C-alpha cells in the first residue's frame, strides 16, 4: 500500500463516516459499504458524489457495481488519479 493510497483511504473513510453519520473508527477499510455499514442506494450516491467532488473525478455508473468496500473505492480512486 503506497503512501498516497493511505491518504486516499483516510479521506474516503472520513467521507463515508460523514455521509453515514458513523464514527470514523467503525469505517474499516474492509467494511462492505452496503452490508457492514448499512448504506442504502441514496447513501452510496451521496458518498460517490462527495468522493467525485473531493478528488475531481467522475466515477462511471458501470464502475460503481464493482466497488463494495472502502478499500476497493480507495484503490479505484488511486488508479484514476494516477492516469
């Protein structure tokens, strides 16, 4: 895990905890956003909008289906910011 990925992971954890009104320490990097954290589809849309705004990217709908955990979202963001 690179230094950049750690920063991305921390920021995504903050965004997820803010959107779900959860304690930051409950947002584990391996947490399933839907099952473990209890996000519904509206929560996920709001999380993705916040992530897109913060990182200045767009996440296509077809890519969203492959993202289940906080770590997967961080890895996706890292791959998009390296392009």
